[in-house]
């Protein structure tokens, strides 16, 4: 299936339902497996129809051929790519009196990024921030794995992460870096009204310059034989500790 540069196809019930309900005006066509007839699928079809989308009922061969590596769940949505925000958008957000950011320092696995977005949306984070280079952006896989989280909070791409951290600090945001060698246990931290949590990459953790520019390095006690947790698990634990302390 040939797509325009700004188009993508999203698969999966949760994310498609969220997109349809988000009042996004860039939706074009809904593909439905012709054997699907659950109450939820019928509801999605009705919403799509009310919004004026073209609806195409397809055979399983269509889905298996177009989306062989995806758990499509019998649904696919042709739409425009989700907009990624930039530093100018961040400047506007920084004017708020109370803030919580999630910053992903060169996380490249789309499944991790998608799960982190889901956690961030559940914790009502103000934005997720990633660097422009050597990191996973807002792909169709990320949107699907986020189960709708990607549609609920801004996704900001910045050119220089260290410069962004310094800008945030000058606006009163305290930067907490998650680090296996962090000297302060996450349960013991005190937080202010403006906070940012930085999670490092899957293989190397925080970049050295990122680590040096954090206000505090915090860790999660690991009593077992495993030395570290998945980035998305870490983000879930720490974000909800932040929420608990607010």
C-alpha cells in the first residue's frame, strides 16, 4: 500500500479507538477484518462512519499481507503522522506553575518508548522529550504500543538535550536522572512543583553529559540478582512516586 510522506497506518483496537475519539482531523480510512463483529469493533466502525471516514472490509489475506509483523487485531487506520513538537512548544509549556516531564535520553527501542508514553499519559505528564538524533521518535509502532498514550500528551523533539536541560533548570525545573549508581534512593527524594525525570538508553543508561547536568541522580534498590530494569518499568515506578509526593 503506497502512502504519502506524511501518512502512516496504525493497527490495533486501543490506539485506533483513542485516535478516533481524539477529534483528530487527519483521518482518512478505516480497514476492518470482515470476520470481526464484536461490540467494540461495531462501536469503532460507527464512530468512524459518523466522522465521515471511508470504511473498507477486508479479508484476512489483506491484513496478513500488509501487516505481517503486527498484531493488527483486525483493524487498521490510514491517517496523518502524529505531530512532533519542538523547542518553541517547550518554551510555552515551561510557563506553567506545576510541571512533570519525562525525558528519554537516546532510548531507541520503539516498544520501550511506546510503553514509556503509556506510563507518562497515565501519570498525566506534561510532555515527553527526546533528542532529535539517535533516539526513537513517534512511529506507528510507538503509537500502537502506547495504547493511546501517544495521542494524549505532547511529544517534543529537541536538537540538543543538554541545552534543553539547562533551559528547563533556568525555568525552575529540577532534573532527576535515573541511574543505577545514583546515590539517593527514589523513595527518599523531595520534589518541587516543577520536575523532570530522565531515563537513559537500554544498553548504556544516561549519557555522561546528561548525567552531569542532572540536579540529582536517583536509583531503585535492586535486592535480587538482576542489576537493572527495563526503561519503561523504571519510568512507571518513578513517575508514580513523583505523583505520590506531589
